[in-house]
């Protein structure tokens, strides 16, 4: 099913764990160090580099972009490292989290509570995913290198709904 | 004594960094293709994506994964080799720095584990050197991603734990952590040695090709048994269920102390990038 960010946010209850989607729209990359900075900025009441409301965050640290290319290799990184930051991120209004791997029970509850969703991309298929990025712009934290925040415009990015807004989770638990 | 210029090694390593990050080894691809036919639904789709990604990366000479890894080198240095204008460590590090910068590979190494400032060159590499007879240098490069590395584990068992203890530990590690480590995995198991050496033993096991069989019949049987039991866990590709949780299990052993039974599990994601050169 093809779906864009706006429709996805509006119809988030219709998303079901296990569903495959081709996602289009704006996503912001942020991994460990960028999350830490966002939380620090929230703590200090500073203006964030992008509006969290109804936003989609992609846990990703791409390879450097080659001359003439849109972006480097850009697959998902392990989401569970961001679990500790997720309560604040969702409270700020983020609706869609994109990464790979499991989330804590606490994050599953938070996703339910905040009527949001966790989508997964296949890890290690970064060349394939890079083909879906049509535009990339570095918007914050350039000094963090691969951990900087990029605003990406993606078209038909292959994702799977891993945790839906009702808290259903298709990932295997230990 | 055979003289090898430092520059020769640097150039070879620079090229090796690129090729290894762009091309998935044939044995891994073959194992993936064999697994696709066993799966249905999401599991099959994911394996197909992984194979398609490998085709794109090779065709366009583009990184398979954005995590181009910690640069691990396993070196067999012939004792009759003399490296002119330098040494093996500096030459490899120089090659990594050039290779990662010139090929737009991600620099993922920080100077200090707590301060976390990036070295901007993906160095220092982890370089493990064995001195061997002869006048050649054999270098195997294994760039290893952080997600699967974080799932690896080590435990000091005691002799009475035996094989049962080893198996329990390995299956426990896979069950607890492997969803985050980009399965299907390649699993390296080190048994014996001591605390310092067993981890390296497990990591070196990852260099074996998926078609290879342990030379020792007992351990060859245990490799198959572990693989079967891991794949019964129904973790599957990317942790969403399926028959293919691991592509291969390799066990390597070494002598140990009468009081000890060290075990290490080195977890490798499906992007099992490795390449060997002989100079």
C-alpha cells in the first residue's frame, strides 16, 4: 500500500502491525547523539531544528554523500538505543518512528498512549533505501558528522508496521 | 628476506576497504538464495530485499550498509617479510584512512568511549597479527557494524557446565539480543583459551565461509545442531518470524585452564562483509 505522511498521521488507527507500506513524505534523521541534543534543547527551552508535531523520525546515520548524489547509503540503525529518549520525543508530537529492531515494553505503551506508530525498514539494505530518497538537506548538528540531522524527502520507501497505535507488535520477543 | 614497500600495502588496503564494503561475498549470497525458497510472506520479502541490495551495491560500487563498520584486520605476517619505510600497523591504518575518506565510507570511530569525538578517519583499525613462516602477507578485512557487535557476549563458564552450558549460553544470547542485530546472522562461537583470547577466537570464526565444515567431527556436528536449534527459535529475517535466523554457526576452540570453560559469541549481521588479499 502506498501512503504519504499526512494520510498516515490522519489514519494512524488504520495501520496494522505486520502491514507493508511504501511510504512517501518528509522524515528527519536522528540517532543517538542528535537525540541527546534534542532532549537537552527541550530541557533548556530552546527552539528545535525542526517541528516535532506530527513529524516522522528516522534512526539513521548515512554515509557521506558522493559528489552529484542525493545521499549516501542510508539504512536504519538499531532503535532500542533511542528507547530512553522516546517518551520526550513522542510527547513533543512526533507520530512516526522509523528504525530497526525491538523496542522496550515502555516504548510500546508510549506508542499506544500517544497514538503513534513504529515502522521498520530492513537493516543492511542501505543501497536500496538510498534510491527512495529524492532530496536531502542537512539542517542541524553538522559537527556530529553521520549523526547530524538531515531532512529527507522519500518516495515509496519500503517499510513494515512493527508496532501499531494499539500496541500490537510483530517483532519477536525474548 | 623479501622487501615490501609500505606504500604497496597502503594502496592495497585503500582498495580493499572499498571493495569489501560494496560487494557481499559469494558464499553469503548463496546461503541467502538457498534461504529465500524456504520462506514465505514478510520473511521472504526481506531476504529478497537483501539480495536486491547486494546487486545494487555491487553494480554501482556503493556501500551495502551505511554502517561501514569498525575496521578489523586479521593478518598473517610471514617472518621473512621486511616492510620498508614503516610497519604493518601504520600501513594498514593509513590505508583505512585513505580508503574510508576517498570512497565516502562512514567514519564510525570515536577517540574516547565516553567523550565520543569522531576520529574522522575510521582509524584506529583493530589489527590482529600472527607471525607465520614464509615471505607473504595475508590480510583479511572484516568491517563490522555496531548493531551486531553490541549483541555479542562472553561468559566464563566452569568445566562442569560442559556442552549443555555452552549451548544454553549461545541460544540465550541469540534469543535475547538477535532481533536488533539484523538477522539472518552468522554466529561465531569461541570456546576455551582465556578471557582475553576467547573473544578473538569467536570473531575469527566469522572468517570461515558458510559452506565450510569444522575439521573436528564432534564440533562439525555441534555447529549443525546449534544452527538447527537457532533456526527453530522462529526469530527470522529482521526478527519478524521465519525459518532463517542464522545462515551459519562456526565453532573454534583452543586449550584452556583446568578450572575454566570460557565461551564467547560473536554475532555478525547478514551483511557479512569480508575479503582476503595476499601480498
